[in-house]
């Protein structure tokens, strides 16, 4: 019984460790998609955020500055997406795909230039801290369980506060109402004097900032450094979580917890299961495909999502 409780605590810990990167990115995607802009470039924004977070934390010795710079790097890349898709009316899917290649390419180029390697140095003491790490010692079953569950990095608790904040912005503020209206009826918004272009710019840049935080949380909390494969697949899983969550922040949270648990199971089972590791590594991606097949038809995107808006003269 004790071993089962300990294993459950480890699985919960792994779930809460691997959920924040997905959830940061999914919250960002919620902003962009609800404003009417498809953002396939979440993966590239996560990648550039993952690199700048680790690199700036290494140079400054301050993980919080690195974490913030990761978000700003994602926002800068998102601004390019906004210029191309909102102002120039380019195909949003193609722009997002280009952003994914650009983010990975810039990160690798700068890593080679700054560190003469595709990987950044180990962060050691410059990664995001773990809360409650020294509070519990080995002892009773309950103490061991709490130790496993609560030894998460600070990004875990921060992202769930962001869910509450994003929900409040979406449903309790004027900006949130206008953002959702811009994704549903942009022409009606325009006739009421609402700046649809400005709202979409803001939403896309916010989506990049949050995606950058998601990438930075991978290299600064889950891992100890940036590697070219650090983010692979996370951005697309986050987009799937938004679809599964019906483009709502609270729905995306539950979907990310599911995908985070699948990733955690992959890690927990990887070293202690007779099942081949290649099959175990497929768990998060197979789950993503199954969820999309089952729920994509039941999830209604905003009516104007993916449609460039040209202001009437």
C-alpha cells in the first residue's frame, strides 16, 4: 500500500511538472484563436523562449530575468506573425509554419554563436526554484506523498494563477469581451468603433509572450539547459489542448493536465516497465491524436477564426 501511494505521488508530481509548459502555451493560443488569428507558430515561439530563458539566466545569474526574457522573445516573434497575418493579410497557417522554422533556426544560430554549441550550458543554481523542496523529510507515508507532490518548480503554481487571471480577463473585462467579439463578428465590432486590428495585434503578442514563458519553463524548470529537441511537439500538443478545451482557458487547463499526465507516465514508466521505451514515448502523441479525432468535431472555433479582416473604407 505504501509503495502504491508513493507511486501515485510521483505520478502527480510528474503531471504537475510537465503541465506548465503546455498550459502557458495553451493560454497564449486561447488569446490568439479567440481574437480570430490562427497561431500555428506556438511551437516556434516556445522554442525561442526556451533558448532565451536559459541563455539570459546563464549570463545574468538570475532565473527570473531569464524567465521574463523568454516571454519577451516569444512576444517579439509573435509580433512578426501579427504583422504578416493581421496587417499584410497573409495566410495564417503558412505564416505560423514559417514562424516555427524561424524560431528553431534563430535559437540554434544564436546558441552556436554564443556558446559554440547547439546546447546552452547547464543552469545549475540559475534555474527556477522548487517550492517546498526542503519542507518534508523522509518519514510517514503521508509525508512522503506530500514530498513527492509538492516538490514542483515555482512555474507550476504560477501557471495555475495565470489560468485564473486569463479566465477573469476573458469573461469579466471589457478587453476580453471585445477580444471574443473580434473573433466572432469583426465587422460588427468595427461599426461600434472597436479597433479590431489593435485587439488582434495585442492578442497575438500576448499569445507569443505566454508561449515564450512556456518554452522557458521547459529549459529552466523541467530541464537544466536548452537543447534543439527541448520543445519538439509541445506547441502542437498545446494547440490540441485548446481545441479539446473548446477554446476556453479553463477547458485548456484540464486538457493540459491530461497531456501532462501522459508525459509524466512516459517518464515514470520509462525506466521500470517491460514495455519498450519507444512505445512508452508515444503515449503523449497517441493521446493527442485520439483526443483530436474524438473531440475536434465537437469543438466550435470562433466564427472569424483564420479569416483576415480588411477594414471597410
